[in-house]
């Protein structure tokens, strides 16, 4: 499974619930901790009626610690059964490297296999040689973990 940005967030959720997925690639993923709510175009800039309702909703459900615990995949990385590869740009301001580092660190704390790559001078969507290197690493990772799976 491969996910970028919000798709990376979906992938972190799939990682903890499905042993059927044999390899996971996170490309500039959103935070795996729902207490982290800021992303470009999201709740941080709530101004309109719909945004304000969403903003109020966020504060309502985050006051429930049990719900926050249950909604944050980072709290369930002990259930990850497949290798994980993470890629993030060092100048990504949409999904900052700290979010990917937290995912990496918790996977390591749970003794899970994780490869982690930061790309200098790359933002949220890689370009040029960063894009090429990213694709080479992803293909090699999937080849390593999927071609032997039957």
C-alpha cells in the first residue's frame, strides 16, 4: 500500500488493522496522532461556517482522551505486521518532517521494521532528482517485500 499526504494518513490506519497488506510506503504522511490537527487548508485556518463547525467538532472530540487514543494509529503500531518505508521532504511545510519522524520513532519503539528517508531541498511533492530517487527506493522496497509473497 502506498499513500501520499492524506493517503499516507489512511495508510497508517490500514497498517494497524490489516495483516493482508504486505508492505507500506508513506510519502509525506499526515500525522498518525489525531491531536496534531494542522495541515494546509485544514482546521488551522478555519474561517467559514463549515470550517468553524469542523473546528468546533475537533475540540469537542479531542476533549475525550479515550476517543483520541482510539483514533490515533500511532497508539496501535504494535499491530503492524509488514515493513514500512517513509519518505519526507526536509522543507515540507504541509506535512512537516516531525510527523514522519514521530511515526518512525514509534515504529522503532515497537520493534517494527522501518526505512526512513528525508530529502534535502524537497517540499511536499518531490521534483527532479528527489522524485527519481524516491521512485527507485519505492520500487526496490516493493520488489523486496512483494515479489516473494505468494
